[in-house]
C-alpha cells in the first residue's frame, strides 16, 4: 500500500462480539496496516431493513471502501445488505 493512501473499512458485527473483545486482533491488524476502520455493532438477530439502512449511512458517512463481517449469520447478512446498498440506488426492500 502506498504511504499516503489509507483504505477505509466498515466492520459489521453485534454488541456481543464487541463486548467479548473478539475484534481486538482485527483492530490491531488493521491499525498496523494503516487501514482506517469504523465499527457498526448494531446488528440484531434477524436484522431489519432499518439496520441495513443505518449501516449503509455509516458506511457512506465514513467513506468506507470495504465491508468486513465479524460474527454469525446476522452480521454476515447485514454486511452483505450494506455492501449491496453502498453502490446501488433505492432501498434494500425494493431495489
């Protein structure tokens, strides 16, 4: 990676994963690689469209270029939804 270029990543997870400090190693690795990151930890079981909308807003606000899911199926599904909405107009319920 070039010296002046920093990637930006949105980490999508839930509060349980974060509270268990399971992101610690990931955060250290990203920091060591000079990758900026933001954590979206509001994923709930059976994530709602509103959660995806909120995560998409955070991704755009922080100009994230990548999405990293950490956790189970709900985090993965939410991250996929956010990634789809990052570059597509409309709403997750009615692309």
